[in-house]
C-alpha cells in the first residue's frame, strides 16, 4: 500500500474499488468547474454521474463549506467515511458509503436528481479529457503540457 496518501485519499481508493465492481469508472480529485474539486466523480454503466466526498474526520466535514455546490454536477451525491465517523452529522438526503483503503459499502442510496443533458454531455467530455491527460502524464511525465 502507498504510504504517501492522505486519509481521505485512502477512503477514495476503497470507494473507487467498490464502484469499479459495480461497473463505474472513477476519477479522483476532479474539477467539474472553477473553484470546485470533488474527491471522486464516478461514471456509471448507464451514463449516471455520482459525486462522492470523502471525509476522514469530524473536523474535515465541519470545515467543508462547498459541498452543496457539488449537487448540480451529479445525479447522486454521497459521503464516504470510515467506521469511526459520526454519521449522524451527515445530511440524511445524501448517500452514505462506509469505506476503508481496500473496499467500501453503500449504506444509503440518495434520491436521483438527473442532470440536464447538455451539462451531462459537457461533464462526460471533460472527464474523458482529464482522464486521458492523467494517463498520458503517467506514461510521459515530461511530455504533457497544461
């Protein structure tokens, strides 16, 4: 296991592994629009878009002032936390995932709020470009521009 990952990144890894087993492709630390960075954006097998915010502590959650700004960028919104997190702090209308660095379990599925088709298309294209650039940067770290 990589030892340089932060607690939230470890939760994200477990979340991405679980979502992959359900046919989702995930991108971590994705910027849907200027000023926002989601921990995990997942594209589902039917084109659905989920946003998952990983919170490693009560303090991490309490300091998050932007989470409601993520709602217009997904069909479903989830919190991912570990087993020690006080889940009663989390808004009940959001989804709930319990995670660790190796796996995760969806405990509460939020209601779906469908994205408008133009936003969905633009977001999927942005994810594709972002993922392709990340892959290229892994293969050729000195050759990727901006």
